[in-house]
């Protein structure tokens, strides 16, 4: 009797969609993680435009979308394709403004992501020089009790950064793995500390969403433990 050979496992596919504001280094930061994805069995395709989201037949084969596309816009049919893919099981992952400040005018996108950048606190007014560094302040990322048991952040302790600290508008549907607290300083408009999610996941239909607010530039996503968290988040989100 002939023996039927085992069916070869389908190659996993990752789509990287990058662009928007160059200050977030969309090409350099995503290039950092492409070799990691390839080493973990992904065939990686990169696109500089959201037009790829209209290709439903292709998106049906994609296991993970990595999106870094800050302060951009998305056409109605492009978002419909992205949303359909996630609802059907394609994972969506990203960091900083590339995912949490991507399409400000699309409420359904914000609903799917679960968090929108609202503000990053700056240095004292007399220390500002009119550059990105005006918003680089020291802060701590606190791993939540849930985060201490989650595969993305398990084994990682609270850690400190000096970079943009995102104030995120969010809702309780997020599974929050880490938080950060904005202090109220004499020059700030708010008058008490405010805690926002810093790393979170979200189940959307059959798809998984992963967001890391830390990730302003290459030096931040290269640093530990941010790099490990993002790498784990990419694998966790994938179909």
C-alpha cells in the first residue's frame, strides 16, 4: 500500500506596511525585525502604501500584518480590507505612532486598535530647544499582574526609558500588559498623575492585535527589553 507523504506545512506570511512621518524611522525600525520574522519561518513582503489592503485574495494568505504608518490617512476600501483581514484571523502588530497614531480620522480603526495617542509630556519649558528631544523624558514602564503571566512580557521586570511617554486614550477591552504614569508637574495642564496602557493586546474577531507604545525611534526598539517584547508580540499576534 502506498504511503501518502505528510502535507508540508504552509509557509507563514508577514506583510509589513510602513510609511508616514519619517521621524519615527518606519523603514529602519521595521527592517530591524524582518530578519527575526524570516528566522521564525515567515515569508516577508514590505509595502510603502496602504493600497495593499484592498487585495483581499492576498490578505487571506497573510498571517501577520506589521504596520508602522504614523499620522497617515487610509481610504475607505483600504481600511475595509484591513478590518476584514483582522476579523478573519490575520494578526496586526506595531509600535508607537505607527499603529497607535496612524489614521486619526477613522473611528473604526481606533476602535479596532484600542488606543489612540493623545499627548507626550515634554521637558520643562526652559529646557526645550525646538527638537524631538524636547519630549524625551525619563519614565518607568510597569508590568501589570496580568502581564507577568502573559507570554509577551512574562519574566520581564519593570524597566526605565528616556524617550517619548505616550498618553493613550483607551478602553477597558484591552488586555493591558504594562502601564506608564504621567506625573503632574507645575507646567502641565493636568493636576494629578494619569496612568495609560503602554503595552496591550486585543482580540478583534478572530484576529489578535498587539501594540507597544514605546518605540519612538530605532534606538528604542533596539533596546532591551523593548526589542524582546516586540519580537514576542509579533509571534503572539500571528495567526
